[in-house]
C-alpha cells in the first residue's frame, strides 16, 4: 500500500499560490508516498496543468450527488474529473457543520464520485463533546456505516479520521487515542467491505504539522495524513511528505 499525503487548501489560494506547488514539485519530484492537493475549484484545472506528468494528484473539496441539474453553485463529480481531478473530499466536518450534511448525503456524494471514476476521500470524526462523553467509537462507527458505500474498494476509497476538535486548533489526540480509533476503523471497515479494507488508506487529519508528523505516521493503520493549513506552504507540506516517505 502506497501511503498518501493529502492537502486540503479549503477556501484559500489564488493563482499566485500555484508557485508553492511548483516549489513543492521541485523539492519532491518523486517521493516514496503519493501526494494529493485539493485546492478551491477556481484553481483545480490550473493546478492539474501544473501537476501534469508529475507525482502530484489533484482533487476537489466537495461534489454534488447528482450528475447535473438545477443546483446553483454546485459541481458534479464528472465536472471535477473533466477539470483534472482524480480525488474528491466528501463529508469534511466543515461541510457537515456549515451545510448540515448528513451521513446519507455524504454516502450519496461518495457514490457519485466513485461512479465518475474519482477516489472518494470520506471524512469522519467526533466533536470535543462527543470525545469527552466517551462516545468517539460510537460516532465513528455510525459515520462509517452511514457514509461509506458498500461497493467501495481499495482503489476508489480513502478514509480520513479527523477529530473535529483538533482541526486547526493546534491540539491533537494522544498517540494512543489515534491508534485506538484507526484500529477500530480498520476492523469496522473490514466487517463492511471485506478483504478490500486491507488496502484502503486510513489518513489522520487534525493539526498535522512537520513537528508531529513522524510520530503520527509511526502509529499502526495510519497510512498518511489529510493536512489543512500546513499544505498551503511547500516547505511545511514538503516536510510532511518527507516524514511520510520515511515512515
């Protein structure tokens, strides 16, 4: 299984930001891990052009469950693919919170992505209140059941565990907590899709940075990271890529 360093630019970046991608590719032309960046939709096609012929893959940050229709402001998975995307993030906690997305909606988006030939990067994770109440595994189990399509395979699914309370806060779970959740996800995913689960990459996300990357990547069943703010700068994301390549 080739590990994956994925970056989510969120609502950040303009055309000038593509210089960071060039710098990243010059510094890491052929890393041991796979690299993925998910820029705003306005940059997707331009980033895909920059990445053409390199080891970098480009993805969307969301897609609509339908292939077309009267959905102002939305993009279908097929549109993302045509623009050069190979992956798309679905179910990020910011989408679940800001747009009240349900597990069923996330699953529908993941299915649409897979039908369009994209890898669905399905995000799951608990809030601080759920963690403090001891409900983490119940929440993760429920999200896995409700958000991951039955027809998922190692080729069309990536799972990202992102504890909501750790995203952008500088806080991270303990290594033991990350290990517990990732082992649970692997076991539950195996029960859901069988042997294919062995090849599904499980990413950790939530305040991943160069200073803690190596320690996190040493955890069993952590097959990479979904990185937020640190993916915006080539130096920071490159250091994470290097740590994952060495893991």
